[in-house]
C-alpha cells in the first residue's frame, strides 16, 4: 500500500490545499506531519504571539483531520531529519511540501530533497499554495523578477488562477508515533498579547465569510480610516496558511457582480482594492524568492549612515514619541500583536526617515510582536518605506500630523490607544504640545522626541537631496 508524507509548513488548512490533495491522489495512506522546527526556533522567530496562534492552528488542523479519519503527526527537531525518519518509519515513497520564498525555505527544500533522494525517496514541491501566483511565474524580459509593483500587478491581474479545491472527505494514516500537540507554552516562552485573535482554519473561514458579507463593499473607501478599523484582519490566517490566497481572491471577486466590477462601484470597487493588497503580498514574495538576501540587506543601497540613539528607539518601541498617532499605533501593536496597514507605514516612516534609524531595527521589533509577521511582507514593506526597497519614490516621508489629519481626523484612534489624551477634544488630540504649560504637564505625556522639520531636513541631507 502506497504511503506519502505531507509536511505542513505555512499551509495549515484542509480546504484548497494542493499539497494535501496531491498526496491523497498519489497514495492510499497519508501522514499529515508538522515538525516543531529547531532551526526556526533557534533563529528566534517563534515569538509568544505566533506561538499562541500556531498552537490554535495545529489544534484546529488536528481536529479537522480526526473528523476525516486521520490526525496530525507531530515531531520536534531538525525538520529534514525528522521528516526523513517519518518517511522511513512508514515506508513512504514521497514527501509533499509547499514551496517557500525565504532563503530558509529554499535551503530546507534543497536539504530535504537531497536527503530523501539518498534514501530512494522523492520530494514533491508544490507552487501557488502560500501565494496566489507562485514566485517566478511572472517575470519581465531578461530578468528573474519584477522590481516595480505596477507592471507586476498588471500581469498578475490577468493571470488565470488554479481552481479552488474542496477539503478531502477522508484521510487514512499508517501506524506512526507522534508527540502530543504543543500548546503555546511548549513552543515559546513569554506571554502573548492580550488582544490576540484565535488561530486556525475554522476561525479564519468564519472571519472571511463575515468580511465578504459585511466589510468588503466599503473597503475601497474606508481601508485607510484608522478609527474605522475597516480592514479584513485576515493577514494572520494568510500568513499561517489557514486560508488559501487563491480561494480568498476567488471569493472576493465572486462577491461582486460583473457590473459592479466593470463600473468600479460597491462590492466591485471593494473587491478590486482588497485583491490588490493580495497582489502586493505576492509581489513581495517573488522579490524575496529572487533576492533572499533582501531579508537583511538593502535591496537598493542608498548609502545610508543610520543614526543610533537608544533613547529614541526605546521611545518609539514603547509608544512614547510625543506624536500621538505614532504612539497609538505602537501601543496597538503591543496589545493586539497587530497593526493597521496605514499605521504600519507611518510608524515605519517615522523611525526610518524622521528619526533616521536603520529599518532593520523596526523590522525586528515588528517581528517580535506581530502575529502575522512574514519575512517577505515584513522585511520588504519596511524596505519600501525606508526607501531602500521597491518604492519608485524612495525619498517620500510621511508626516505623522498630515497622516493623522487625513486618517484619524476626529482623533478617535488616538483616544482609543493613548488614554492619557482621551480628554482632549477632536483633532486637538494630535498636538498636545500646543496646550498651556500646566494643562500639558497634567497629561503626563512626553514632548515630541524630534521636531518634524528638523528630522526631514536631516534625512534630506543624509540622502543628498539638498
């Protein structure tokens, strides 16, 4: 009886999972395997937030497999060694795996392929599982990836996606031993943010359905409104593979009528604006797949001589910069393990350009707290904002006061996250330094760590723009 192993990585789902589907077609019995990878843990990428979310994901995946006659097999250690052990113990002839974009994922595939081949087994790597369009599918003439989003998006939008597949009805396992399912404490030390969402495919699909029903139509108009909180919040479920990006795109497009899509109105406008964000996600993955070093080195070297100021960095991390909209966003991050996309852009610009600190300091802090932290999205978005990445306007600086007036005009977002300023009316909450001395002192809120004009001038000098 033929046996195959499915190594779950960033595809923790049963619905529309081509890796699992291919294994079930190739073999009568399948081992759904998750390895608590010592390589990832050793790199410090398993944080309390992601550990708690991952524990939910694994429990939900196991429950779904048990309902179909199977279960999730758990091992711990070196991912290549443990996968080969499971294959040998069960007599599996092949291992199925979703392709990854990071340098670590690429090295994992190479190591696993060699180790399995040496034992007479085969590794089958599947594309378009963690992204809608696989990295390397779309390339400009004479190059290995698109460096600018607009032409990539044009090609990406015309690409025909693979069909969405249903969850399997039955999964049969051979005899194989397994460790117990890990809890959050077994994956990482520390306490997860209080506002962390529940993980897993079941919760992800529930949230997707609710979003398509009540959030998508207004997305084009409201997605930058900080106080409205009108984004999907599906990013953690995409990052862990609880949701298929192909299915999300298909259902988003299908929720709008042909007329709405053509006219760019209602659900059609919302769907296209939302799907565009998923194109950005694929864009960053294809950049990283082609240039893995962009995870830690400038994609485009601007010859920056970044400043080092521990007090400024600490104030930014703590949400105590004296600029309320920046501080609100940083406090939301600490509490929820998540931050609004517009807020991510403005706090990144504040650190990398207004304070002129190395973007890697910010990216590392985000990775310590964000539940949806993904190497491609996090690192390349930080580079985009810092002007060392794929932005065609690399020297733009987001002024936090202008951003606050546009995207939190009544100050509701700030008052939600900076309670010491809650008594200030309307837009006055964005400029507490303009209050009289005694009134300002009573707030117990810091003065700005930098003058915005001075910070802008310093950045422009550093980049040779004056």
